[in-house]
């Protein structure tokens, strides 16, 4: 077993709550980051370590990108351990989302999700074992097969607050 095997199991989609399949990785694990590039010259990696990150041209943003709106986009690490992109300015996104009442569009980021801000291209990355869009912990967890008893989904709100909680076991069929 590898170092992540205890946290790699996931729950199946529950018809009562309509929650998506997920991994059981620890809060914020998987080294979430953005690969940021412009043309062939400007390239860098930005690690997503804060619960809210603003991107744009204004001073005070976590990521300052020349030629974009003052606050062009935000990424929020939510209570379900997901990274949610909200576009406040124009740009391409993976999901075709509908604007809210303020014109902003949002999507949950999955590994490989690509979006643009002006001339900049950004790609979200997170290790497969921790990307909640990969059911059953990714390929190592046994996609499309029956799963053995596994821990209940972590209490991400408690992990976010720095508290540890005891959770029971659950059995899910794949």
C-alpha cells in the first residue's frame, strides 16, 4: 500500500443527497496548484495554500497578472474540500456556466481544468488521490469495482478548523 491508501477510498453517489463521488484524502491534500503561462515566455506555478485567492491586475491580489481586470477571478477552497473558480471578468472556462446576478460564472476545478484571464492561460492541478472528481481514489482505488469497507467521508469542516473527529465505517458498492 502506498502512503495515501488509507485516504484514497470514496463514497458512491448518494441518490438522497445527490453528492458526487469523492476521495477521502485529507483536507487540502494533493498539492493543489495553478500552472500559469502567457505566450511561450511567461510561465510559473502558484501553489493554492490559502482558502481564498484573488487573481487580477490590482495590487493586493494573491496572483497579479498584467493585462487582466483588477480582480478578474477568485478561487475559494470550500467546506467540501473543493476549489471553486469564479470568473468576474471575461475568459474561457471548462464548464459552460450561467452568470449569476452580478455576471460572475463559477465552476468546481478538477485536475486539468483550463481557464483564461486575458492573455494568460491557467491550468488547475491536484494529485489524483486527492481530486474529488476522481471516484474511488483514482485508478489506484479500483474504479468500477466493488469497494471494501472504508472510512466515512472526512469531516472537512473540522479539519479546516484544525479539529480531528472520529468517524465510523461505511460500505459502498462501486
